[in-house]
C-alpha cells in the first residue's frame, strides 16, 4: 500500500537571470514500511525531492499525496504539525547539541514533537536501545564515535514514533563499515517498528539493502528497481 504518491513534481530556483530546474516532472509511488533509496550524484535533485516530500519545501508545480492528503495544498501550520507528529529527519550534519548527552539529545526530540511528559524516560531509553546505545546514553557527542553520533540522531528522529523517516546522506561522513551498520539499522526499523524510511545516498553499495531504489539525474527519474 502506498504512503506517498507524487505527480509531475517540478521545482525551479531563480539564480540571477537564470532559472535552475532542480526537479522535472517527477512522479513516484512510495510504499509503506519499506526502505526507499534516492540515489544520484550531487545536483541530481534527490535532496530537493526529499525536502518537498518532507514538507520542508513546496514544489513549483505538481502534487504530493501523503496518505490521501495533498501536502501541497496544506497551510504552513498544518505542514508544521505534520512534521512534528508523523515525520522524523536525519541530516548529514547530525546536528546533535554538544552540551547535551545522548539521552538529553533524544529527549529533545520529544520536546520538539510536543509529546506529553508521561513515560518520557521509558520512551527515550527504548529508542536508544533500538539503536544499540543503551550503555552510552549519558555520554556527550564528543565522547561518541561518528557512527554512535549518527545512531543518536536516528534515535532522536524516531523517538516520537513517526510514520516516516527521511535521512539525507546519513552515511556520507562514515566509512563503509559504519555506513552499512546505519543502513541495516534503518532496515531493522522498517521491519520491527513499521517505519517507512526514505534516504538519499550516492554510495552504490547501499542499493542492495533497499526495497526500492530510485535513480535521479539532472532532476529527473531515470531508473527504478
């Protein structure tokens, strides 16, 4: 069953006297509870597409349907609420708060989502346990490896139990072994927690793990497997 349907998505950016066509008539069908990878070189449009599907940006034209709701027709406050409740984000930069330990960084995700304080401790600890960091929850970011920091970021993204997680180049700063661990973790979250994961990557070694791979080039879908 589909969770996302995009129809003829276009996104143009004006740079000086020129118009850059970042996305050109992108139509996709993304199924629930799968790991989908957007792959392509820098500038292919994969991050732009992810930002539009995640409600961080609006297309110039076209439609994004999320569970029968038209994301492109939503008011800004409706999209804000959707991101807080139904969507989690993992960014390449990780963006952990340096003065907070792992537990506090993940707890911050609950605060942003506006969740009730009841059972916060149990919820945070479960999320850290899911990513294999229950014994490192009181360590600050500088005391954690790059792979551990990325797993804290993932725990923060899933702590409010979103239906969808978007991960933009989550393995870019990791070596191949650690990157593989992160992608396998996403696969486990899909299988055990029923979360739909959509991630971008330029690393072809990750494609075999995905349920669905979408290749983009110059703003267009050129292949799907």
